[in-house]
C-alpha cells in the first residue's frame, strides 16, 4: 500500500475529505493505491514532478466534478 504524503493529507483536509474517503472514491477500498502526492495515477512521480516537488494533480482532481 502506498501512503499519502503530508502535503496530500493537508490538501484533502482543506477540501473536507479524509484519506480514506479519497481512496474509496478512486479505488473502492480504504487503502490508497495511487501516488503519495494524492494523484490517482501511481506513475505520477517522474512524469509530473520530482520526488520532492509538490504535485499539481491533487488540487486539479479536487476541482473536477465527481
């Protein structure tokens, strides 16, 4: 299982979403299977941002209607 990083957890909290709710929304399980940055694509690191950089995917995904 991948774990969400602190930035992703803070971003989700600001949106009123728990990490468990985020995992359930995208994977139908309580366990997160995406990237640590909160992106649902576990290939995110190396493609969208560096390992230590903030990801712009999570804020964009939060704005997208579910």
